[in-house]
C-alpha cells in the first residue's frame, strides 16, 4: 500500500473519531455503511468497552454494519419510529451545501430510511468526495424493484439517458432489500430537488441516492488534516 493511501486511511479514521466525539452516553446511534463508517463503528465499540460511553444502542443501515456492530460489542435494535440522536455515515459525493450522493455501496435505501430520523447526520469522508456539483464524479444510484425492471429503466432513460444497471459479475447486483440498482449519469445541468421528485415519481423506483438537506456537518480527511464543514 502506498504511503499516500496509508495516510488517507489514517485520516479517514481521524475523521471518524471526530464524528464519534459527538456521540453521548444513552444515545440511539445510526450506524452507517462503508469503508469510512466502519472506523466509526469500531470506535464506538472501543469506547463502550473502555466505559467512555455507556447505554448506546445502534441502529444499522445494512447487514454489513449490523454484523460489524455485533462483532465490536454495540447493542443494536431494528429501526422503529423513535428518533435517533445522531447518525454517522460516509458519502460518495459532498456538494458545498452538504447535499450528498450516496449508494455506491448499495445501502442507500436503508441509509436514507434510517438517517431521515436522525436529529443530527454527521458525514465522514475523504477529500476525493468533495465536488462543486453533484454528479461530477459519481453516478447517481437509483434502487428499483426487480419486477419489470427493464421497463423501469426505460422510464428512467426518458430523462436520464446515461447510466447502466449495476452488475455483480454476470448477474444483476442485489441490495439487502432484494432490489436492483440503476446507476444513472446525472445531466450537466439539473435542479436536485426537482430531479429527486421526478425520479421518485417514476413507477418501479424505490428511492434515490440523493440525500438533500439532511447532513448537519461533515468531517473530511484531506492530505493536510481533517476539515470540518457545516451546513
């Protein structure tokens, strides 16, 4: 592993530690999914083991984060209508106003359903995820039901012509919910809220990876340290 990659991993971990510092004892915590969120889950587990935190309950956004939470000793429970005190998760793109694209890891629906109930959503990422405009680097993941999925893709292509169905080898990629993902190419110019409404109004779509107006702050690992961005 090159020094720059090793250093970036260390900074991603530092960003996660900054986010976990905002977690207090007795809180219900949304546990994100992915390579950076993993560090936050591990740190919460460490703090529970040392007694720095007590009475934490985790609510996982994927089967992978649920498994990791159990391994590091975080008690978990399923999502219910009660609010979460805080949620910590990664992102694939972060715009200057902290609007996000998420879902390259495939957990977008569980992440959104969980994090919309969080009083505070804290994002942790590395500097490569910062963009001036959503769609600059990442496709937009759209979760769709398997039944009639080719028809759903055709409906989406009427206004999002670029993109492809996500594959896992020779098979369609399947989410924890048993659905498929269409990775759409975002157009050069679009209104995020309007596009979100249009996609969600398309028959066969479950949800999109647009997380608009949800994040309170982001800790971003950059070569010169961790910067804090606040909405």
